[in-house]
């Protein structure tokens, strides 16, 4: 007997072998003639939000693209008013902070209902200070949070050998 990681129930070895064979056959059946697979790439709200922030940081925003991104971001909010990390997921602080700030950069006024609702949801959960390091770093680039809110990395990390588990090429 084997233990199912997903359900915690025991699964017989024969059934497990059948499940693996079926999954393998399903994947191999979708493999292209040259060996690669093609599946849809679905992005959560963070990818378009980061796109907006990048182009604003570079000083090259595209209003037509931003209009489509804003429409998408307004549409994919959670019931709590924030944004999930995946479609249909629960509120995620980092995704919510990024999407909210991207909409501000695009031009959504903070007093608009969807923005006020998002801001309230973010603040109720501790605010931008509770977002992940990457989100806080991005906000610091824009002057929205102080740099002291972003962890420091010792400069010596740059000197670590490539084989070291934490090397800059692996970040």
C-alpha cells in the first residue's frame, strides 16, 4: 500500500501503477512530434501588474496595452476585494498590492469603489508591509515603501561559488 499525498488515503500498488500509466499516456499523447508539449500559459494578476510597473519604471507605458490590462485586473478580483495568486484562488497580499499599485499607475483613482475596496482588504490584513520581499522591493523602487522595509543582502553573497546552494545565478 502507498499513501496518497493529496488525500491521505491508502492507495493499492496496482491502482497507483494504473494511475501513473494513465497520466503518462495522457502526457505522451499530447507531446508534439519534435518532443515538446504545448499547453496554455495562464498568468495570475501579478504578471500583468508587474508588466505595468516595469514599463512605468522604464518611462515607456503603453496606454492601449494598459487599458486592456486594467480591464483584466478589475475583472479578476476576489470576493474580498483583492486579487488571488491563481484563478479562483483566495486573497493574496502580494498579488493584491501589485495589482492595486498597477491600477494606480494606470490611472484608476484611489477613491473609485474597486480601489477603495481593494485598499480596505489590503489594510485589513496588515498592508503592504505584509507583502513578499519581491513586492516590497518593487514598491521601494517607486518610493512607495521605505528601503528599510526590504531585507538587506550582504555584498559577500556575490562572492559565493556557483556550486553554493544560494548563488546569485539561482535567484
